[in-house]
C-alpha cells in the first residue's frame, strides 16, 4: 500500500488514536502524541495541511516499530 500524499497532521492524529496515542502537548505547530500501550512511546506530528511524504514515512516507521508490525501492515490498519 502506498503512503497517502495528501494527509494532514490532524487526520494522522485522529487515525493514530486507534493505537492509543493521545495529545500530550503542543508547541507551535508541532503536536506530541503519547501512548502507553505496549510501553510508553512518544511521536511528534507537525500540524500542517499536508505532511511531506518523508516526514509521514518517518512517523509511520517509528509507530510501526513500537507496535511490532511492519510498515505495510500499519498502513493497512490505518488507511483501510
């Protein structure tokens, strides 16, 4: 599955809630999410209208690693 090209930071945050991520703080346009499922994990998402593909790929890679799945499976869970 391909990484979406027009995903905003707000939409990504909503989708990451499926994995227990919640907003813990915001500094400017960067929002920090934290989950306590499978141990504590933090990820920062820029609250931009359209996330750059490389930025989105890096965020998804970190989430997939923490969840113990590969990126393809994570993409299916988030966007299917």
